[in-house]
C-alpha cells in the first residue's frame, strides 16, 4: 500500500502542477521567476505534505494497517520527495507551450513512470540503461525509502542513500525549473 500511495502522490502532484502552470500561467511572473518558483513550490509542498501525512500516517491508523516508522524519519524523506516532484512538474510546465499538452504528457508518461518506480517490476531487474533513467524519477528513491521507514521501522539514516538522491533531484529539478521559467519569461 505505501508504494502505491507514493506513486499516486507523485502522479497527481506532477499532473496538477504541470496543468496549473503551463502556458499563460507563467506569463504573469515574467519579472520574478525565482519568487514564482519558490511560492508555487511552497504552496504545493504544504498541500501535498498534508496529503502525504493523511495517506501514510492517518489512513493506516484508521484502517488498522501496521505502521512502525517514526514520523520525523518520514518527514525527512517526504520533504525532498515532494519538492523534487513539484520542481519536476514546474519544469514540465515551463517547457510545454499549451495547457492541454500537460495532460497528454502525463498520460504518456504514466505507465513508464509506473514501471520505472519499482512498484510493478523490481528496478534491479530492468536493463542498466533503464535503471539510470529510473533514478531521475523521484518515486524510484522515495518508494523503497518510505516502505522501509513506514513498514519496517527504518530510521532516516538507514535510508540515507534515498534521502541524498531525492535532495540531488530537488537541486537539479529546482535549478532546471527556474532556468526554464526564466527563459520562457524572457521570450515573452
């Protein structure tokens, strides 16, 4: 269940961010792309932080699903996951010219992201070139980390590799989204 929940959080956040910010939505922020990226990411991060808590902490308690991980460990892993996913969504929004293309792009990416995440097929069983591509997807690092923390009681130090990878993706996608938004705004 936690693996599917993380994938659902990623897909809905990517689609929502890309849909809300594609095309004309970026034109309003032509003079302040850094402020726009920061404010939007903070808004999406707070909203999806609540959803992540609801899905991974509150709902298992209601349904009686055992959860033995620490809340702080979950937060330490969840923050870079949400940030990297939001930044990836903003990057997609900055490079897509039309709002409707965001829906088409996410529909086309849905099944490949599902298989690259490791939910349906172990990432280790994919060809090496696909494993490298899978590392660029936030859920690929978040899913094993969240499962280990939430279901196996691992601490954030036990999933330090996943935390580091998610922070690296946050930095890469954040810089790329900022640069893409800046370029898109300069062209207008």
